[in-house]
C-alpha cells in the first residue's frame, strides 16, 4: 500500500507541473497574439504543441498566427491538420474555408452541397472507425444469435446494412484524408514542365493554393493545382505537406 | 513619179514625227508616310544620240539615295527612263517642281507634282510620354512685320538677320533663358536655306541639366534683306532638372549644296560634279535654372511649375451600397509634361477604405504643350450613410509671379445604402421593413481557441478496442460451428420422425421398406437400393449397430422382401405386424450411438 501511495505521489509531482506549464505557455501565447506579436505567439504555440502533439486547437492557433503574419500557405496547412483532427469544430471550418478562399480554393469540392460536406465530416475519422467497429460487432453478435436460435434475423440484416453503409462512408473519408495534399507555402512559386529550373515555367502559383502531389524526383514534386487543374513540377521547399 | 514623190513625202513626215521628243514624269504614289520611299520616274522618248540627264528641281523635302538609268531602242525609237528613289524628310505637303530636259537647243519641262507626306506614328521620346508631334507651315515672314511676331519667333527671325548673305545657316533660340526648375520652356531650331541642297541629316543638340522632348516640326519662309529663305524648323520642350547652369549644345545640319548628285552614268551623259558636304550649326545656348523658393511651399505642391493649371475632382458613382467600390478621381491639366510631377496624396476619409490606383498622364489631344494627369483612388464604404469627400488641394508654382498657388476642388458627397448582399448572406432575424439590421463589414479569421483539447469521444475510444474484433469473430465462429452441428443432429432427428410417420401411414410392404430405407439414408447415408442385404448389415456394423439389432434388421428386411415379391401370402394383419416390427427396429437403431 505504501509503495502504491509513493508511486502515485511521484506521478503527481511529474505530471502536475507539466500541465501547469502547458497552461502558462498557452496563456503567454494568447497574450502575445492579442498584442499583435504574432511571431512570439507562434513560437509559444509551437512549444506547446511539442507537449501536446495532435491537439487540434493548437494546430488552429498556430494557423491563426501564420494567417496574421501573412503566411497563408502555412496557415492553410495547420488549419487542415486541425480540421482532420476535429472536423466538427465550426471555428476550424470557418478559418480553413477563409484561408482557402483567399487562394481561390474551397473546402467543399465543386458540385457538392455544403450540407452534405458537413454531414460527411460530422465525425472524425477515429470516431467513424469506432462507429464502424460497433456496427460490425453488433452485426456479428446478432448473426451468431440468429445462427443459434433462428431469431432476430431482421435485426441482423438491418445491422449488416448499416455496417455496409458505414464501411462506404469510412472508405470515402479515409480516401479524402489520406489524399497526398500539400499547400504552396512560398509567396509565389513557378509551376514548371519538368523537375528542374531548366524547364520553362507555365504558371505562377501564389501561396495558399492546395495541390495534389503525384510524384517526386529529387527536390521537386509533380503536382496538380486543385483549383485550376494545372499540372506541373514545384520545388519541394515551396510546399508544405498536409 | 507621183507615186515616188508621195512615198518620199511619207518617209520625211514619218521621220519628223518619229524624231518628236516627249518628256514625262510620274511618281509611284502621291501620298506616303515618312518612313516610306518614293520612286520618281522620268521618261524621255524620241531623243537619240548623246543626251544629258534631265535636271531635277530643288528637292528639300526628299533625300535622293538611288538612281537608275535604262535605255531601249525599238524600231529606231529610243526611250530613256531615269528612276530616282527618294526618302521623304519632312511631314507635310511637298512639291516636286518642273523637271527640265534640254535636247538639241530645245528645253522640255514636266508639270510640278504635289506629294503629301504623313507621319505614321506619333514620335515618342524615351522617358517622356507619348506626345503628338505636328508639322505646321508657317506663313511667310517679310522684313517689315517682325515686330508682330511672338517673342520666340522674333528672336529666331532676328538671329536669321545675323546670317544675312549666307545661303545656308542654322539658328536656335529658347523661350526663356532663366527658367525655374521643372518649368517648361521651348527650344526652336531652324535650318535656313536660300539655295538647293540634298542629303541633309540633322543632328539634335546635346543637353546638360535639361530634360528634352520633341514638340513638332514646321516649315516656313522668311525674307531677309530681300533674299527669300525657306526654313525647316524643329521644336523641343525643355525642363530644367536642377538649379544651376544648363547648356544647349549646337544643333547641326550636314548637307550637299546644289541639285541631286549624279551617278557615274550621269557623268558619262555629261552631268556635273558632286558638291562637297558642308555643315552648319547653331550657336550654343546657356541657361540659368533657378531654384523654386522653399518659403511658402504648400504641402499640396507636387512639382508642377507653370501657369494656367486647372484642377477638378469627381466621384463615380455618387450613390452606392455598403461594401461596393466607388472611384474618386482628380484631374489636373496644364502646361508641360505633368507626368514628371509626383502623385497627389488623397486624404484619409473615415469610414471609407481607400485603394489608390496608378495615375494616368498624357498630352491633351491636339496639343503639344499641355498635358493632363488623372489621379484615382477606389473607395469602399464599410457601412451605409452619407459621406463627405473633403476638398482636394493641388498646388503649383507660378513663375510669372514667383509664387505658389493652390487649386481646390469642391467637396463631394457619397450616399451609401445598406448592402443587399450582406442582408442576404447573414439573416439573423426578421424586422418589420424586411432589413435584417446586420451588415457585413469585412471578414477575418476567428479568434484563438484557448480550451483544452477535446476529450476523445466514446466512439473514438471504441476504435481502440481492437481486441474486441477477436472476441466477436470467435463468437461468430462458435455460433457457426454450433449451428452446423445442430443442423446435422436435427437432420438425423428428423429422419426418425419422418420414418415413424411413414410407417403409420404405410398400406403396403413397399411403404414399410421405403420408410426404413429413407431412415438409413438420412441417418447414416446408407443406400439400400444398390446394396445386397449382407453389405447393408456390414455398413450397419461399421456404424456401431449392435449384433442383435443387426439380426433384427436382417430378419425383418428378408420378411419384407418376401412379402413384397409374394404378396398373396401376406394379409393386413401381417403388414401391421411388420409395421410394428419396423418401428421397434427404428427405435433400436435410434438407440445406437
């Protein structure tokens, strides 16, 4: 018993200051942000992210700092990461949409109703996976029950149908979220016809544009600019992978 | 004889007609551009033997750079064609005078021809705006009316008197020798000539501390002490760059006096020698550029120097919606090139976001001395209401009075209605007049989220329960296994029940043996149809059927076979006994594990 208490005490000593410190960093960062010191706020938020990786709100806050500093490309990248982790949050959706709109892109694919897009992203991918698992488990349980008792056949069929629909939804979301996307982070980057500066430039792409990465050679990435449908090669240093 | 005399007279008449000289001159065009070329063709027909070249008149408006002579004789008639290729030198109307040809003591002349020379495009000077350079024909100036001329013209005419007696000379004069910095002045260079010349390239004067733009060409005539001079004039606009001394170097013209030069062929035909080239230059001019006074310089002074400026402001449109853009433009017109002045600074207007545009500047149409500059800014009102654009100020320095003067535009009013777009996008509720009462002013990202990261939902937690996959799959496998076993036992149970039912309904011995056969097939997959009795008993033995039961089966099966194939010996009582025995057999077989 004494050993257990000692272990709990030591854990508390280690964990509590870390929590307090993370809170302090966030408060400091917010203070910087409110005073318009976005670079300092960014530095503080990035430090906080080291302690809490994959925190969607920290991604969002870092995106805000980049947006205010004029780096809309990096802002889009961080907003996208926040959106992947927490697509239900309206603030994240709003800021991502706004940042994308400044580059001529749209969060909602062309032709898809806004409501449908919101419904598609009502759950995070992890939550959707959990729901899919639950439906699968229940379908299996009732299928077994039906095999043994020849009862609950209709319920088993309904659950099976739900499982199939959820599997389709999960597949769609998984495909969308694992699309090899990147965003133009440099103020302006030239889209060239080949992986090198000796190839002529066909277009100049401003920061904040989403691109789909197709191939990679040395330090060059073959991309398709989503909003314009242009295909070409961009230097890797000018892109931020999402 | 009469016939001979008639023949001779005809020969003489035809010879005299044949010997008639004909001189014609044509040009390939009567209208041409300054960078075009003109071909003058002079044709001499009927002149045989050694002939001299036709004499061209003075052609000050052209440079003759190519000559060709061709001669052909057909049936004893000689035709000489002289082709002159010429480049025009000045814009305007040029006259090719009468071309004369002397042959056997007689002089032949052509009619004068008029040629119009146009400029293809306005002349632009590097660093200056596109200006229209015009050519004018000045009225002839006589000795007596100099006093009536404007000062610059009088200065030039007076300088021409200093060269009286010289057949060629160049004079230059400026409108003001002590201009202020950026004050536009005019430089005029004139090439006077009283005799013919050709090949006369012109050399612009060199400048220091001055900015120069071409302002046009002119042609004219002046009588100096009874000698008629024609002149070619070039005008320039000059502005002083900085205070101090400025110099206008010599402008020069190199030319060859006399008529057009003759080629080797010309000399062969008896032409004159080519005159040596001569150069005439204007005297250099020194200017003193005066600085602009710093005292009294207003904030709205952007560098314009001169007189006669006009300034006005305009708003387009004067009524709009919130969030929609309107254009505020201010236009200034005046002497000189306003492009060199700095841009007007629009004052900030509360409630209106300003986006300044690049100003536009050029010379006024049909003017080489006055220009305009339009300053524009796009204004976007944030909210509805009435806005007042304050009066704009634009100052210039008047060199005549040596003072700064300020021009002021009238204040403008802008009426802004609520944005219809904003109302349709953001509907926060209905009001009586249909307006939502909320307007979109601008868009920005939302503020930071200071909350802790959201706790994983129970669904997210479920996704981590991977071990449950195994449990569920195991459950399903067990269920499938159990279900498959149950299915087999059920089939077997069903075999006994069905056989029992068949036995109860059996009316013949065949029915009884069929019921037993169906039972054996369903229970042990033993087919009695293709097997002899001994094999069936062996199969039952393999299935673990006891020997007594096997004996019971053999006895009953044999009796049934006999009854089936000798039905006469059997009766209803016997069949009922067989049924009971068969039922007992099935019970015994059912007891086998």
